[in-house]
């Protein structure tokens, strides 16, 4: 079967223009095209089953654009989402009317704001918006603001907690939303732990409604004067600042209420990353029992040994920092490898990890005695 004469003529005339993107509404049998002059549409007149006719249309597009009627290899979905498409053919991929080809452009490492705009016209969905906001060039463009606005509007419809957290993290990137939108998102997060996790992820040192710095911060700063380049000292000063105490308070609150294994794993990664600079280089991941047992020994090694020499009575606090800084999935593996529990049952099974970790968080908010 071939395309109807009317459709073949119209499509060839259309392709003679300098097109920027093509999309096909298979339900309405409409082909839409975007050019510098605006949008154009062609109503298709199938002379066989619709799905077969659409395939013939895509073969015509592919033959014209790529010189091959085979079309885009839609079966290479994983390859596409690993960002393997690159180079000068990205513009051509947007002319194929193939959603998987649009995904290849969205995931391409050399995506530009203009290509992102065209890809967005071709296929709008939240997954594409999140992916494009991970590109610095798109994030820092005016189009990035548009994508962030879409994600905030769509956020109530996201069902997966991890996706909600990632969305919040992405829109919190500098310059994407205004202060009013940020405040509104924070208010909603008071009833959504996944949103709060997104704030912990995307605004660790700039959380809304910050708590006061620890009362001992001035004394601590004085005693650590001259050690600003020491990562253990800088981590200690960071955690006793207003931002650091706010992080601790939110982290502790979340630990009590996380509902599934994915978000617990993310929480562990975020807390571990926040304090990781204080950990001596080359120290391996380990179970929680090992972290607790090794903390005292590590506190006597660089970079924390220099801090401990000035603050010997803060040994327990330094050890808490080292425990938190080594948190990884390794502390969860003994529980999660044998259980797929969620909710309150998961939290009960995880208490052997969460209780000691919570004690470290509390210790770093408690009064200090020098």
C-alpha cells in the first residue's frame, strides 16, 4: 500500500519547507509541523488500517529526512535514555514524528534551549521536562522557567514519591521559580513528605523557615579560627550554622515519616553527602555497626584529628559527623535485601538503623560543653 495521492503531495510540499519539528496525532489522523513561520497541519486520509498508514507516513518522513525509510529504531529505548544521541542529527530527529526520537533529543548531552523548545512542542510530558531541566543550558534559559512552571502545575498529579522529590529538587534550582512560588511549594510540603525530601535535596543550605544557629557557633568559630581549609572543621561550622541546624531538624523529621524504600535510600544518600567532606579519603562504605565502631578511630585521623586537638570535649559530636558522613545504601542492605515492606511495617523493620542514626542527629542539635 502507498499513501493516498493527496497526502503524498501535501507531505512532500510540507517537507520542502524549513521545518523545525513534526508531531502526529494518531487519534485524529492529523500531522502537525512547526516552522519559523508558525504551525501547519495536514489531515491524513488513510486508505488502509490507521496504524499501518501512520507507519507509511513515518517511513516517508524518515526517507526524506534521514535518507532511510526504516525510521527511528524505537526499540533502542534504553540506549535513547542513556543520552547516546548527539551531534548534528538532533534537529533531524525532531522531524520524524516519532516520540522515541523526541526522547533521544531530550536526553542528548548537547541539548540546546532551542532544540529543547522544539522537542517540547513535539511532545510535552513531565518526564521530558525533568530531563531537560538537568541540562545547564536549558535550566539557565528563559525556556527553563517555562518548564519549571509546567512541573509545578503538574506536581499534584505525580503519584511516585521519588518523582515528586526529584521534581521539587529541579524547580528549586536558582532562577526557575519566584519567591512566592517557592513559599507556596513549601506550604504544600508540610503535608507531603516527598516534597520535603525534595527541599532537603535541592535546597540543603537554603531551606525556608530556617531555625536559629546553634548558640555555641560563635565560640566554635573562635576555637576553629585558622582551620577554614580543614574539611572537618568547615563541616562542623556548617552544621552548627542556621542552615546546618535547619538541615538537621528537617532530616530528623523526615526520618520518622518516610514511607517506602526508595525514599529512605535517597534520604541516606542526601545525609551522607551533606557530611561526607569530613570523612577521611578512601574509607569504604560499611554497615551501621561498622560505622559506629570505627567512628572513634576515624576521628583521630586527618582531617578530624586537628579539630579534635582543639576541641577534645566534642569527640562524640565529631564521631556523629563521621557516622552520618558515611551513610550509604550499605546500612540499609541488611534490612531491604530481605523485605519489601513499606509504611509503618518498613519503619518498624528499619528501627535498628533509624534509631541510632536519629540519636546522631539529635546529638548534633544538643547543647555543647567546651
